[in-house]
C-alpha cells in the first residue's frame, strides 16, 4: 500500500505513533467507562468543563517549567484550533450517546473512524490507498458491522452520535498529521483543553439562557450538585485527559493518520475489558469475532509503509 502526501516522515515515527496511540486508547477507554458510570451525577457540559480545567492546569504546570513559554507557542494556531474544535465535537457527540447505549455498541459504532480517515484522506489530502490498505479498511468495517449487528431494533437516531464522533475524530487526525507536525504535543494538548473549556462554558451559558425542560438528563442538565466523590472523579478524569491528549497528539503527529487510526481500534478490546469489569457486559461470540476482525485489520495495516509523493509511482 502507498499513501501519497507531501510531508516527510519523522525518524521512527510510525513505531512511536503506534505506541503512543495504544497508550492513549487504553487510558481513554477507562476514562470513557468512568464517564458512562457517572452520567447520573453530572451534566455533560459540566463534566467536560471540570475535567478540562484540571487537564489544562496540569499541562500548564508541566509545560512551563520544562519547556518555558516556548512550549506553549503554536506554529500554526489556526490549524491547531481547528483540530481542537473537531475533537471537542467528537467528545460531546460520543459522551451524549453513552448513557443510553451499551459501552460495547457505542465503541463499535465510533470505530468506523479508520474508514472515515481513509476516505477523507483520499479526498482532502490526495492519499492513494493500495489494495492492501482497502482490504484492511474493509476488514475493520466488517468487524464493526459484526459487533454492532445493525437492525431495526439496534439502529436508532442515538446511534448516529458515535458515528458523527468517528467522523470528527478522523478529521482531527488528518489535520494533526498533515498540518500540525511542527507543533509540540504538549502545546496541542493544552490548546485542546482550553478549547474544551470554552465550548463547555458556551454550552452552559446557552443552557442557562434557554433552560430546557429535561433538566435531569445528562445532556441538558445545567449544574447538578456534586458530592466529594464526584469532585474527586472529575479530578481523576482531568489527570487522565492530560495524558491522553498528549499521547494522541504525539501519535497522530508522528505516524500517518490511517496507520495510527487502525491501531486506534485497540480501544475496542480495552472497552470490552472495562465493559466486563465495570458493567458486567460479557461480549457475545458475534461481538468477540467482530473485535478479532478489527484487530486483524490493524495487523494488516501495520505491514504498510507510507511513501512521499515524489517516491510514489
């Protein structure tokens, strides 16, 4: 398989990107499982705001002593903010679906992201995918379809939320790879959390102005009263997000988006584990086979190597 693009590959970038994304998705799956568990205690905008404030403060305390103000500078701030807005839309869409969907079903729907990445990469960046690349994408999609098993009973409007989250995540990954390779992962992670704080604050302002009737719902709740345990959980989620955001930025900055995107599907395996441990949801044989197909697609994609445009014939 060959991907055509104008960026040169960092030395050892593919391996470094894969390791970073595997670390990120292991922690992300735990964080998302905790969000699903705590949906009855928080409002969506409230949780995103508190979590991102903690993450932004931690990242600032890390970046300033280690890198100084230079660690906070952005080379292409417009693209970094565009990436951050895509990820903000991704998290809001995905978290809005979690309270009313099983964790495994939401995760499987979300992991149409590699197919979105391949399609958008071809359209927006001129990437060309060989037969092996399309085979890995098809295998990944087959696994997702097998795990979700869409039918009249399972396909509801709520299912569109994790699908939309997948599209936003794919777009963010492409922006990171094609436009943000010169950026510091820490600075991108900090910008993301500042963006999330701004988006969540705007959502809370809108909720306070319009006061929707379903104030008890996770999505529309304004500011539920929190216990000490809730505040502690928000702090833990913020710590996790600081690490996750840095690792994701490192992964998509170091390696080609479609390669990292397929290894990103390891989230499904981690989600299955947390589903059993935290929710008692044991995957069925069909769901297990779907996850195995997605893992196989990652192995197939790992054998591919990107080539620069001037190297591709």
